[in-house]
C-alpha cells in the first residue's frame, strides 16, 4: 500500500515522477494507492492496481479484503472438512460391506467344504454297509 496524507501538491510531486510510476507499474506486488485527499490524483494513483481516495480508505480496503479472504478460507476449510468426512464415511461403508461380503463368502465356502466332506463320509459309510 502506498499512502500519503495531508500535503501540498508540491509535497506530493514525487509521486508524479516517471521512475516511481514505472516502479509501481512493473512491481510484482499489488500496489494500492491512497494519496492525499479525494481531489488529489497523482501518476502513482493512475498506475497502481487500485486507487483509494484517501490513505484511510486504502487501509480500510486492504483490511476488508483481508477479512474477506480469511472468511472465505474458513468457509473453504469447512467445506473441505465436510467433503473429507463424507468421503471417509463412504469408504468406511464400503469397507464394512466388503468385510460382510468376505465373511459371507468365507462361510459359504466353509459350508461347501463341509458339505463335500459329508458327501464323502456318506459314500464311505455306504460302501462299508455294502461290504458287511
């Protein structure tokens, strides 16, 4: 934020310097200017990302944006947490379903094995009775 309040046009003339304008325009930072009073306009104001009418307005805009960003971040975090909870809930449900399926399948296989074993015992018993 580039801010300067109270001052004559002569005192603010440094903000009309071409080198300052190039530095602001070519900056990798977002420059918000709040120079002088509402009627004062400098070249620095014109090349800044955003011009506020007074230094106070510039500071107010920056803090408001910061609050908005913090609120949006909190909202995004809350939505992300809800999405993750939903996703993990679905994974738990799927795991439970698969566990039940495996358990049921295991029981079925065990029953089939015992059934086969009983059939073999039956055949052996029948053979034994036929032999006597």
